[in-house]
């Protein structure tokens, strides 16, 4: 019986697995690129982020929706 295993132990084992490590790194990099693009669009004013009790919402600005 293994006692004291944490989530970090499973993450380290996943990175040590030869095929899965590269896939996880590629997923992290693509997630980071998507996050940077969303933040750039918010900064330029093309989309808005709305925070509410239900969660997080991304909304197109009215001018961008009219142009599309």
C-alpha cells in the first residue's frame, strides 16, 4: 500500500514517461499561447471579460460583432 502520494508525484511520473511528457509539454505551450491571445484581445478592446457568480464570460465588443 502506498501512503502519501500527492498530485505532484503523478505529474512527475507523467513527465518521466517518454511519450506522454512531450504531449503534456505541447498542451501546456498551446494553452499558454491561447491565454496570451485572449489577454491581447482584451487589452486591445476587441473582447470583454465579464465576471459573475456563475463564472467567467468572454463577450465580443459590439463593433467587432457588427463587422463580422
